[in-house]
C-alpha cells in the first residue's frame, strides 16, 4: 500500500540496506520502529519492500521532524544494533519532494 502524503513540499528519507547473516531480532525491532515512527510529530507515511536489498521510504513534514526521529531513544538503540550486527551495508538519503503525481483509478 502506498503512503498517503499531502501536497508537496515534504521530505523523504530513503533507507536502503542489505541484511547480514546475524540479524536475530531484526524483524521484531523493525515492526516496533514502524509503530514508533507513526507516533512521531511530522510523520506522513512509509513504504517498504525487502528482497535481497531492502528499501524503506518514510515521509516527513520537515527536516526537524526527521532529526527528532533520528534522535528518538528507541530508534537510536535500533540504529546502533543495525550498525553493529544487522546490516552488511546501508545507505540513508534525505530528499525534498517538490512534485508528485499518481495514477488515479
């Protein structure tokens, strides 16, 4: 399901990752992070897919909202665990969405 975002501008955080073999507890923590992100001020929605490469795009009203989410205590702990064991590699990109269009059926 696609995120229902407002009219631009808003921001997208694009998190791309490859899991390591040592990813015990990852799925449960990922589910918790989704629940917590939805409670954060400025959160607009999220889309995610995982095969060999995982891609999660979260949408935010402002850069300050993104910064606050990055610093949220449970999220900070999950980030540390990801760096230490869950991810073989990852990338975070932050973009400003200036235009959007959809197929409307």
